[in-house]
């Protein structure tokens, strides 16, 4: 669905649950080591303004709040219950919650599906009660939640402040880690945190929709071990990323990580490379290192997006300018080519020995006048060739390193940078080696909402994310809905027939499916007699042909003399046919010969592979790569969820490492990429039109400068379900 | 040279210069913004115990120290001069220094080779004076130096403390950045820092030798933009890494970075991939991100090396255990398989829901008893399957997160970890999300010399470096000197002849060179007459042969019918010869035919490439990779400096991504890697034996399960220099 046309159809029911007017704390306790104590303290200390109902049959008061012996005894109408009691008590409590009108319950206990079959049974029992009583479930096996703008802090974290970063994390430690980083290295505040735990009811897609709608959330940040309904998540992500940035760290990039994740939350990890491709397709900013999550979320939440990939570097040290240049290039960004006018303006303010070629190295010009760095940033930000500005070096520390008297000038510089950040549409990304000290000029920048990075590497990840987001949004705006195709009744009938026979499509049926939808599949005719030969000759004209014996008795066609190549014209075809028949009968006098297959000679070109799978998590996915070792050994393939946009198809072709081969090597012409993109789109439409198609494999497709030819095609038929979508749903 | 047999032959002259009894500060100043002020303050404040001689014709006293009007006026005998005056004054001052008996001069000024030809001329003039007057030069274009154990702090950094990390950095900002990181995130002290600047005299290899000898330095850490004499550096590195860890960050991983580096220090960057391979070959720990330099140096300096790659992870959060597992696998490390006894011991102390499969997840067992983490570390450290222990999670923060009463238990845990670090030979690497807060238990670990990491990613880089270092040292110990070969006079004569003719070796000469040194090059005979045919038939016996016309007039041999394949036996050879001659004369009656080339049919197998270059920075280097797209498109190649050890050759073959193809794909047998290793070693020995050989190219070599065959060989001859090594030297 096109995200620009799309809109979130209904308001998420999570708003009521996550910003409730009252909260029941089941298992509330006065014992400081218990979660039922922590939650009470968190709510009271942060000044939660709703009603708090501690539930504990053994206490009258907890932390000065009247306690109730059971959920049913609560007099008010809390929307949310926090359940701190052991797993075995949960199903019964859910039923009580439902009877009391409680809409949502947070289940902290572990001991559910993540521990195996016994726990899974308990989880099913819990869900039956939840559905029967209309209670939505957060968790189980969750660390809890907070909603700081509503003063709801069920974790009793005392180092978090309200702000724009929403977090959904399957790791409680990850939240703690982000909170500490935010406190010590950044100026980051949080909106809502939820630990989705086992996601037995509410899943990532529901939480993401909520964060998308939540006006306090500027950037949605997710730590994901596994999606339950990945297809739904992609759909929601596409809508949310059109409005605000979504940052995802997906664990399980290796087999070792996938095993660890599955013993942690019982989640299926799925193919990591595929997951990353599909998330990016939906506009998600994917972060690959855990220590980059907060820097990237902070940058995307606070800074302008970049229009493109051209970065201007301003540096007061050649070494760090060099490091920045390396990292930028590795991240696929470019050093902007500064205009002559920009360079002249830089020369006007800097020492003669300064380098005004990007990366700009001030070479001492700012030692006695650090505010000049802001001037340089202004100059390059005004250059049309520049998409983002990257300050690298010791800004903020001049007054520490050189002379205290420079403090005033540094503060003026910081002020000028703040002004620039307001007047420019380009992001200003600042790395300072003095970040750990938090000197006054850096504090000023922080207060004004400009993040400061302590690592060149992290700053470059932010620049990359800003550039990718800018480019994603630009293409989303341009993009029109790709037209779909209607299924052809005769072709649908082929699927039905195959389903009835319990088989897949025959190769000729698969090829017909493709051909009838406009895909180039070379014609193959089986010639059984003189008339068919004449007809084939008429159809192929002067095209050089390959002719091959068709006989179940002759396996090694070449050995039997059953193959003739480069045959041109009717006379030659007849001669070749006669030679094949003679030779094959000489080879095996008893061979039953059905006919001679006639088809144009195979094109010369590059072998590529297209595959379609129905992924259990993400649904129909198209895979593209070069044939042979590229797929098998190097795993150099691109994935996109079906349906593809034209841009998706173009990016797929450009994404693979082997694209250089498509661009032509050793003097070969570049292949016809437009034809390849067209093929990818047509396959995507076919998959949409025929839910009976389960898998498809075009291997190889030969592509060259003149187009492509599908040499081999295989179509696997969905068995036993006429409606594939509903079948998929049942698998969850 | 074998590092174990080797020893540093002479003591580095840098000890005198870097720990001088007196220092002249030329351009000393009372102006706080001047470097001549900073240096004075640094020396005085840190309590430098030698004599300080400020040189300034306009002052009698500077900061309470008597000043001298010129270098020659100095009464004492300082070994070192810090020259803070502009570039143009430097040559004259160097001469004065020499006359005063000063052994070394630090030149801060820029404006030398890094700015172009004019500066290069000044640098040459300076070096002439330096050589004439016996003064060694640090810089020019350097940020200076410190030697904290000798209270020499010419940078006047006030946040560094003496310790074991020696730093040589072509970036002054990098030093500042490391110093701030050390102060805020680590417990790291420094020994010597030098900025080598343009290295016009003293280069990285000299500084590295000094750090290798310096007893205060536990780990040598280098930020390198470019080496002047890379071969010498490798030789020194091999000696030093046998004694202590050497960490190198090499800039210029991309073209953008190489350009930036060259405008910064005027250094040639060279091929990054090659540099990394050669440094690793010499035992250097190469760091690829600038924010990993200090963590890795700290870890290598403080922790035990690991015997291998098997890591045991102890974690109090499943999510972070998962992240750690992913990063470990990506870094080429393994999750150790814990023994049943180890798992039982873990079960005995942990809750039943804990996972005792590595990564161990305590699943809440330590919430009320954090010292149990130390117990778990002890248990896994005792397992023979474990090479290193990785603690991941919130240790140090239990008393903050849960209850203050846990502080005592956390301190006991820290004490137990300190004890374990002393009793085990395995490294304990600790990540805590509470690192930014520096809680008491983490401070205790720091004080005891256990580094604490704030990022799982950085901690894993440390584990990888410890594992690589352990494995490097183990193989260095095992390794015996590879025997070399003597040049054969007849073959040397071939080179001389080619040199005299101003040409390279003919292909048959190149092949003879290889064949005579035991390399498998299929025999090729040119048959010109009946007798030669009979002789060839005798030599080849029943081997299937390829026969090809040899004629300068026939370019397209196949079109002319000039090729016959799979010819077996004398009769068939004669028949093929006759057919070729008849066919070729029919094709071109005037063709002059020299004879028929007879050679065994090419093996079927995998095409690999071996190349030798004489790199201007690193000297003779061997390159290995798979043929075709692997070298050309994917740049999937391995480099090693010649001479290679057997281990080098083995690692080369295993390093390339395409090794899976050598191991056999699609049911193919694995190729004979031992034969390939043997080939690499033989080529290495040939290059050693013949300095006249400039470049060598074996492309392709066909390798399969039965061995290899060199199909094509090219040898480029060193022109005009009989001694290649001396020629290389002149190029610098």
C-alpha cells in the first residue's frame, strides 16, 4: 500500500491501556526487593495522577495506599492491571480482571512459551481467558512498561526524563542500558516503553501503531528478537515511517544469536538478511550494532533529514578528518564537492594552509577563534552541493585545551550553530572529542536539541540514517501505486487442476503463466510431424534454433545424437530432424520418440535467479541474485516483500554486490536493467494475482544488453488451501 | 625472521632523546596561547627533574626559569630540543642544535612536505642539516610528545596519568580523544606519546622499536596514516609482537580517506586490504574503528591472552546474551560448548529456569544475590572447553536497580572476580550497562586492573583481539624457519640476459624457472619434425594431449583447424599433426608454421591466481585469490609479505571468502590445499632467491583434488638494478 495514500484506519486500543485513568497492582508489596513494591514506588514518586489499587490479600495499606484483597474487590474502574504474581496464578487473575472491566494486563511472570510445551499450554490457557473476558495482554515474560508523559513508571526507573523516544524492547537490560546512555551521554528523553515479552496477544505491530499515533513520540525505537506477524508489522511500519522515524535493532544476525533469542522469548528469528531488506523497504532505519541504537534514534528524532548522501566535513584535525572520510565512504555516503564560491568563502576566513577541499581541515585557524567553526558550517550549509554538515574535532574543548579566555568565543560559536540549526534545512551532526567532559558549549548545544556524539563511527551511522530517511521519503512521495493484474480464468484453472491432482505446475504450464502475463519466455514447440515442423518454421523464421529429441527413453540426448544447434530455416530444420531421428534410433532402436523440441538458441549473457517464497513470518517475498556461486556461496541476494514498487525493484538490482557484473565487466555491455526491473515487477504482480501460487523459481534467467530470457521456470502450488492468506494466518 | 629466535639487535637511540636529562624549549613564551608556553607549563607542573632551557632572545626569565637568547648560548647539555618556531627558522636551528650537542629535535611547525613542493624543499634542507650535524628529527608537523614516567609532558595535558599504553599517533586530536576516553571511561594510563608527523627522519618502525624496548610500555598503540618504510616496520613489529601487544589503526580504508590522509601528512596510504593482511601477519592487532582503539589497547594491555576462540558468556539478560552471541559469531569467535559437569555446577547454583547452555542466562537467579555472577564465572573458567569468559549485563548496578542492601554482595562479587582474574589463565572480559555511572563494584574491578566495557560491541572486539593474539603467539612458538633455496646459476643467467635485452622473461623461461624449483608446470613441447614427435610421444605416453599449431600467421587457431584435443598415443598424434597442418595450409596457404605445440590436456578444477609484486612501501608481497570475478569484481584476495611461513600460506588459503569453493561445492571434491600451500611457499622461496625478479603472475593455476597445474606464467624482470633491495631503498 502506498504510505502517502494510507492512513491509520482506526485509533489503536493501546492508548487506553497505556495511559489509563487507574492502575491495579496485583501482588503489590512493601518488600523493596519485589516488583510489586517497585511499581508502587514508581507510580507514587513520579506523581501518577490516576487511582492506584494495590491488590494484596495480606495487607490493608501498602506505601500509604489502601490495599484490596482481590481484583474483584477493587471499587473503581482501572483500565490497566500490573500482575506481579507467578505464572500459575495468571489465567485466573485475567478472568477476574475481565469481570472487573479491566482492559489490559501486564504479565511480568516468566514460565510461559519460552520454557517449552508446559509453559506454552499455560500461555494458551491465559489467552483463552483473555479472549473470553476481553482483556488485552502485554507480555507475559515482560519487564513492564512506562509512559513518562503520563507519569506512569511501572519500572520505577529514576533516571529517565520525558521526551520523544518511544521504546519497545524484548530486552529489559536494553532499556536500562539506553536509559543510562541517555542520562550520561545524551540529552534524550523517553515517551513510552513497553516490553512485549512473548507477544502472546499484543505484538510489535500493535505497539508500533500506537507509537506512530502517540503525539509524544518523535521516534519509535524497537529491539526485536522475533516478529509474530511480520507482514502486519511491515504494513504498519510503512504507514508510520511516512510520519516519523522508526529505528529497529533486530537480533539474530547469526545462527548463534538466533538460538539464543529463541531460548529467550521463544521467538522465531527468520532470515536476518531478508528481515533487514524488508524492514528497509518499509522505510525502517535498521541499526546493526546495539551501541548505535540510541545515537541513531536521538539523531533521527532531533535532526533534519538529509536530502541526499553528500556530506561536508569541517574538521580541526587532519587525522580525524581522515577517519571521518573513511567511515563516510564505507557507509555509502559521499564527500560533497564544494563549489568554488564556497571554497573562496572558506579561504577568506581560514589560514592559507587550511584545506578547503572537503574534508575541510582548518589547520589551526580556529585555535584562537573557535567560533570560526560555526562560520565554516554556515558557509558549507549554504552550498547546494551539500546535503548535511559534519563537524569533527575538539569543539567545546578549546577553552580547556588552549586558554580559558576562549570560552566566550566557544559559547558564541555554539549560539551560532544553534541559530544555523534553526535556519537551515540540512542536518548538523557534531562529533566532539570533549563529549565525555560535557563542557559549557556542548551543554548549550544539547539544551538546544543538537545531539553531540562521542564517536566518529556513531556520528557517521547517524548521517547515514538521516540520508537514507531523506531518500526514502522523497521516493515515497514520488511513487505512484503500481498497477496490479487480474488473474486469468484459464490460468487459475491450471492451478486448480494441479491442486486437484496434488502436483505442482508442469514446466510448460509455469512458462505459459509467465508468458501470458507478458514475461519473455522463449517459445518452445514440440514438432511431431511434417505439418508441425512447417508451422514451427513459419513461427521462428530466421531465428537460429536448438532442436532436441523428446523421448522418455533417451536420457543422454547429446550422446544419442539427439541435439542439433544453430539450425536456421525450414530446410535445415528438416535435415536436423531427420538426422536426430536416425541417430537416436541407431542409438536405441526401441526408443519411443514423442517429437523434437524446437526453441531459439539460448541468449548469451549473465545468469540471474528470481525466487518467490511464502515466508511464515513475512508472507510472499521476492528474492533476486546472480546465478551460481553468487547465490550459493556468497549469499549475495536481495529480498523485497511482494508487492514491489518500481523503486523497490530498481533498488534490488542495485543492491547486490555483483551489480558490477550487470554493469558490464571485461568490455561486456551493461545488461538491460530496465527489462530486469520490469521482470521483477511482473513477477510481483503475478504472485499477487494468484494466491494459489506458493513458490516460484526462475533459474536461470539469462540477461544481456538486449533484454532477458527465462530459461527455466518452476511453480509450486499451494496445497489444500484455495485462500493462501488465510492458510498463512493459521500457521501462526 | 623467526621472532622467537630474533632479538632487538641494538638498543634504540630514542631512549636518550625521549628520556633526556635536559630539554631546550626553543620559542619558549609567557603567552598562554603559545605552544612554547604550554610546554614550559607541562614540564614545570609535572615536576620534570632535568634541566629546562627556555630559548627566547626577548626574555630573561620565562615562568620563573632563566631564559637564553639562543640555542648556542645554553650552558648545559640537553639531549632534546623542542622547536616551537615557524618552519622557515628550522634548518638554521637544527644546525645550532647540532653544534650544541643536542641529539634530538621535535619540530612542531607545519609547512613542510605536507603542503607541496615548496615545503618539501624546506624539509630536505632541514634533513641535510640534521644529517650533517647528527641531530635526529621528530616531526616536522607533529603535535609533540610526552613521556609520563619521566615527567616529560611537552603537550601540557593535565588529564593523563602514567601507565602502560604507549601511543604513536599521526593525529594530535586522536591523542586528546584517547586521553579523554581513558580519563572518563577507563582506568588507563600512558607511557610515551609521540606524534611522528611527516616522519622525515624517525619513522614508525623506530618508534615501535623504542616502545618494544621501553619497560614502562605494556602495549604499543599506533594511529598510522602512512608508513615510510613498511618493510622495516613489519620486521620490527614481528619482533615486538612476540614480546608485547601492538595495536594499529590504519587510516585510508577507502579512496576518500587516502586522499584526506595524503593532504594531512603527505603520506602514501598504499592498499588498505594489503596493509591489514601484512600487519596481521606480523602479529599486529589491527583495529578498524577509531572508537575501538582504546578498548582494545586496554584489554590487550591488562588481560590474559586467550588460548583460542571459545567464549563462555554469563549474562543476566537474555536480550544482551543474544546480542553478544551475534557479535561473537560475526567476529569469528565461538560459543564454547560447556561440559556436562560445568552445566551441572551451574544448575546447582542457579534457578531452574536459568539457561545453562552457553550463553548462560541466569534468568533472575542473581537479582537478590549478584555475587553469584562471580561464582558462575569461576565455574565456566574452570571448563577446559572455555578459552575466555565474557560477563554481560548489569553487574555493578544491582544495588542501584534493586536494593541498596545488595551493595555488600556486589562488592563481594567484585572481590571474587578480582581473585579469579589472578588465579585463572583465561581472560575475563566484563561488559556492564552501568559503566557510565562507575558504581563501587565496577570501580573496585577497575582498581584491580580489570577493564570494564560500556559497549558489547567493543567488548567483543577485545575478546577477538585476545583470541587472535593467543593464536598468533602459539603458532609463532611452534613455527620453524622455512628453508630457503639457493639461486641456480643457469636461471640467474636467464634474468641477466633479459635485463641485458631490456625485456622480461619469455613465458617458457618463466615456466622453466618454476619447474626447476619443483613447481608443477605441465610440460609443453614444440614438435617440428618426425623425430621430435616420436620423442614427445615417448615422454607423454598415454596422457591425453592437446595439440596446437604454432604460427605467427595464424591468430585464430581453432578457426583454422589448428587445434586437436584429447589426442592419445603416437599414432593419433601423427594423425592429428597431419590434420592440423593440412587444415591450416588450407586456411592460409602462405602461413609459416613453426611446429605443433604438444601439452597434456588442461586439468579440470578451480582457477586460482598467484601474484607477486614489489610494493614501494612493503617490498615483495604475495597475493592469492580465485580467478575471474573473485579477484576482479569482489577483490577477494589475501596478501602476505615474502618470505611466508607455512602458517602464513595456510592462512592465506583459508582467509578468502571463496574458500568454500576450494572446499568443494555441488558435490565436487575439495581441492588439494596442501599442494596449494606448497605452491605458495615455493613461489615465496623463488622470490627470495632471485632479487632480479620484480613481479610474477601465475594466472590461472588450475587446482583440483589431485593437485595443481600452472597454466600461464609471467615474470617481470627488475630493470637496471641487480640489487633490488637497494633500489627499493632509494625510492624512499
